[in-house]
């Protein structure tokens, strides 16, 4: 059994490679070459955190695996990632546990990479003004992903902690040479932006419909439970809406479920899954002036596809540690 740490995953899973891998995995799913059950979630009675299990199989021949991830938001106060866990890659012929990968890095990179795929396919070709809400792990990964698919002219960052936003702005300049600035409010960050990534832990909407310019593309990533929202319902209603998986979106996404319950729109407001755009079943953006929205929840096939690649690279380069359960 191969054991790969966070540092190993970061080294072996470059963002451009992961963007390609995620497009391939979503394409496989759209073509029926993947098994993706709805994740199961166990919530702690005191409300301090949750644990999710995400089994999946993707590709022909199949790669199979399972991610077990816990989310404890208070971790960030102690300087620890809120997402903790492991991705288990299992041999699809024998069922033997092949590798264990640190899940936080896999989740951070593959989630942003999927947003990179969505931005590449749905944002206007000349979109170059990025707004990021949040300044944590996902915000940093999304900066790398969007930089990989668009030539950015401007970056605006908002976070409840201005100091954290300033650190991310400095990172954007030092690593990517981008003109990055800290915005005083979420509204100031998103007004006029052509690409918007929401990566917060908000429970109530942060972004209003009236703030968003025609032609913008939004990647809504931060909220992944029924009781959490980042976007005003009217903004979702006005947008051409894409999801990673309909079943997940209609069971887990508060950004959709609350406005549906309020009667703003119905389930058929979802235009398509992103994989359906990739295989040509839906054209994606239809007009330059419409708002496109990709609501991301994260899929087990993304973890398994990333793990398969990382393990192959680790074996090629001799990275990682070996252990046995026997």
C-alpha cells in the first residue's frame, strides 16, 4: 500500500494536469462510464462538524475508490485546514487497497480544477477580471485554476478578514504576477467582474443579483449543504445554470433548494451538467451578455480520477512510503 502525504499530492498534481483530468472524468460520466452514488453525510450532534463518504468508479477499465472527508470549520481558527481525510484507491481487479492519499490537497486541487473546466467552457473568451470571495485554501486553488485558463488583467479579493485577503493578494502577485487588490466588501469585489468564484463558508447569501454584470461567469463552490447559501435566489434564477451532477445539486445545494422551495424556479432550471457540455449535448453559453453559473458540489469520480493519476506519478518517480495491513 502506497501512502502519499499532502506535500506529495501537491507535488504530483499540477493544476493544468488536473484540469485536463477533471474534463476527462466528467466526460466519462456523461458517456455512462462512471458510477457515482450520492455521498452519505454524518453530522455530529453538537453541530461542530460532519463526515462524508464518497465512493466512485470511473473509466474503462475502472478505477475505483472512496474518499472519507471530515469538515470542521473551526479548524481554521487554529491554523488547520477545515477539510481532513483520506482518498483510498482500490485495485479494480483484486479489491486490494492500493494507496492512501491525504484528502485535503486532493479536494482543494480537483475542486478548483473543475471550476477551471467550467470557466474554460462557459466564461466569455475575453473574460479577464476575476473576483474571489474567500481567502482560504479553495480561494488560493481557484486563483491557480482560473489563471490556468484565462489571461487575467485584474484580481479582486474579499474576505471577512482583510488580513487574509491581503495575504492572498500578495500571493497572486508574487506567484503569478497578477495585479491583485483587496476589496472592502463583497459587492465591491464582484461589481463589473467577468469571472467570480465564491469559496466561502457562508450560511446566508453574500452576492445579490443586482451586483452582477451581464456576461459574467460564476463558480459557486463554498456552500455544499442544504442549509448553506452564497448566492441570492434571484441571481440563480437569472443565470444559465450548470451543475456537476443533477442528483447532487437537487439533494445537497442550498443555493438551489431554498429558491426552489420559495417558488423562484423549478428543478428544470438546471440547463445541463458540465459533462453534458463537454460531450456536446448542450452548447453552454448561448449569448455573450448572459450570466452563466456553475454550482459545484464535488464528486467522488473527481477524487478517484485525481488519485489514479497521482499514484501513477508517484510510482513512476518513486515518491511516497510503503506500508502493509497484513
